[in-house]
């Protein structure tokens, strides 16, 4: 395989890494949308994949965050923070949470 002028092997490997990350994240987000829950195994795999990129200095934190944010927004139509906030609103309005006494839900310590 002959390299194109101006394109290094590192750039090709970086793009390959990004392509695989996009595929893994899209599968993860599709599963979340389908099952309304996250796979802990897949999340650990993603965490390891991200850690490897940083350890090998292939991508820095900001580059990874930008890639993840873009893919997340394409999948859900909102930022990670917006989705997190909407999940909090939904879970706080869930009737099942009312079965738990308020002092426990809010972490209030009672004096004896």
C-alpha cells in the first residue's frame, strides 16, 4: 500500500480509529434508544477504547469530546447534557420514586 503525498500513516490510523469509534458509539446509542438502557459491558469497552487513544496520544481529550458530542447529537438530536437533564426530569416525575420516603430520596438525615 503506497501512501498518498501529504498523508501520513498516523493520519490514516487516526481516521481509522475515529471511524471505529463512530461505529461503536452509534451501535451503543442505537441500543440505548431501542432498550432505553445502557449496556455496562459496551460502556466499559468504549471507556477502554477512549483511554487507549489518550494513552497512545492518538487523540487528546478535547478531540475525543468533540467527536463524541457530534455523534451523540446526531443520534439523539440533543447534547449529552440536554439528554441527561431530560432523563433527570423524567425520572424525578416517575411515580415509582414516590414509594421511597422523601427523607431517603433527598438524603436527609434524621436526628434520633
